[in-house]
C-alpha cells in the first residue's frame, strides 16, 4: 500500500512542470492499472500493516478515486487551453487523491478522521478557485459549515472510544458493542451529513452548481462515498443500538428520497437536477446500510461504485453542453440532438444507467437494496416503488428536454464533440456496464 502512496507523492513535482498536463493524467491511469493488479484477499483485510490495510471495500473505492481523478484532468482541458493556473489545479487534484487514498486505506480511526476532513480542503479550493459564479463563495461556506459542524462530535466520539479501549484500530473494534445513545449519534451524524441524508443535504446542490466540472465529478464520484464508507466501518461496533434507532434514519431517507425525486422534476438547471438525483440515490444506500443485513451491505457498496461512475459521467456531459452554449439552463440546452447526435447517444446511455437499466451496476445495487429493505419491512415497498419510478421519470425528463424540441435561435457557432470527450464518457460508461460480469466479487466480501 505504501508504494502507491509514494508514487502519488512523487507525482506532485510533475505538476509544476510546463506541458506536463497530460503526463500527470497518464500517470494517474498507470497508477490505477498497477493498483488493479494488486494481490488482494477478497474475504478479509489484506496487505496489513500498522497503518494501512485493504479489503474489497477499500479496494473498490480507492480504484474509483484514482479512475475519477484521471478523468477529472481529462475533462478539464479548457484550463490548459486558457492557461488558467493549471499547474496549481493538478497539484490540487493529486493532493485530493492522496487524501482519499489515505482515508480509504488507513486502519486507525483517528487517522481516518484526519484524512476524512483533509479531503474537504482541496475540494473547497476547487470550488472557490475554478468555479464559475460569484455565489461559489457561499457554496464553499455551506460545504465547510455543514460538514465541520457534524464532524466535531465524531472527533469527540473517537476519543471516547480510545479512552475506553486504548486503541484506535478499526479491526479490533469488531469485538466491542457500544450501547450509548450519545456516542451513536456523534459517530453516525457526520457520515449522514456527508452522504448526504435528506434535511442535511442543502450543501450538495449548491456545491455542485457552483463547482467546475472537476469539482462536480469528484463530489459526486467520491466525496458522497466517504459517508457510506464511514458508516459501513463504524456500524460494526454500534450494532446493538443501531437496531433500536435505525428506523429513524430509514424513514427520513426513504421519505426524503421520494420528496427529492419530485423536486428533480422542478429543476431547470441541468447540474442541479443531476445533483438532486444523487441525493435520491444515496437515500436508498443509507437505507441499505442501516438495515445491517448481507444484501444491504452488498447493495450499498455496489450502488456507491455504480453511482460514482454514472453521476460523474453525467456531470461531464453537462459540462460538454456548457462549454458550447455557456448556459446550464434547460430552456437554452434544447434540441441538442440536431447539433450533436452522437453526444445524444451518450446522454441516453448514461441516463439509462442512472435509472438502473440493465446491464449497469446501479441495477444490481438497487435489486440488492430493495431486497434488504423489503426484508426489514414490507411497508418500505411503497416508497421504494415511488423512488424507482420517479428516478426513471426525471431521467427521461432530462433526456427529452435537452435532446428534443426546438433549439435556441441565438446559437451562432457550434462544434461537435471531440475524441477526448468521447473517450472520457466511454471510460465512465464502460466499467459501469462491464463490471456486472464480475459482480460476484463484490457479493462475497462480507
């Protein structure tokens, strides 16, 4: 595990060189291929040391982080064209990747907290430094205050656990079963805000709308998964009390997922719609984790990976339209099939994955999650049916509104997609739909 970290650290000087933009991107992809071929015992923690470890959950999320960071650089070619502080941008991306790599691989609870919070800083810099509108400062403040307010109790909870058992090691904690309400709330709340759960989700649409394409991709692709990863790790030693209180989070999530799905139909900003659809998907993931059964854990893991690729690809598409029309409004982004018919295919492919059509990973994840929530209570079926139906509804709404209809008359120049954009979209879509062939790997890890 250390060798990958060292490679990432030594990539930082490359960012300062001129004309090394694509070199850094290729290095990240090379690193992800090296990481893919790492020896891994799928059933247990492997590559153990005092500091690092890797099981299947860490492995999948680290690989996703590397993949999406490579694609972020690929989709941000405009910075290179405009010579807009692209060296600092690359440094920022590599620093963010280091933080994410450490978050997912450390086995020490305190270190996990440190890197979990540390990943906030480069994200904030991305939004404030490369965002579009003046409101990005407000969006950055929302992001900071929501996540920091919720994670200070987590900090206290971690030290309370250390006080009780004199160890921070995550793999020792499975022998414990804490049964304290305050500890449970302090440990769980930070992750629920990060997911984000309904009621504490307001920072997400703001951050997405103001962020540049790279910021949106990393927010949707990885930052929401930090919450899910934290919950999966923490609930192991809070099982007893979680079985008493999980109905609260489940009911908030399922009802919230339904309301947010309806809210998606009211959006006229493409990025805003995709951001709200992320909240709807994450609400089912929270449900699956809180039920704490085999199907729920597997389904939440698979849907997190699937959603990371799908949502990131959709933000990439939204940016492709934005670069040509300089607007994210659906009233202006109309009739795009006339201009970019081949890009229309990619809209269709990614939106069909977003509504969990086969053969995407989202389908596998949603089937597992519906199984787990049904085993918890038959009444959850009503809301699950509505969430699934409306997720197909707003995906179709977005597709038909942007691709069909009369196009905006004020367009005076336009150009088709370039090969870099098609490659970026293909690298989002291909793993999302091909990994279903080896989904048995992610169904046996628990």
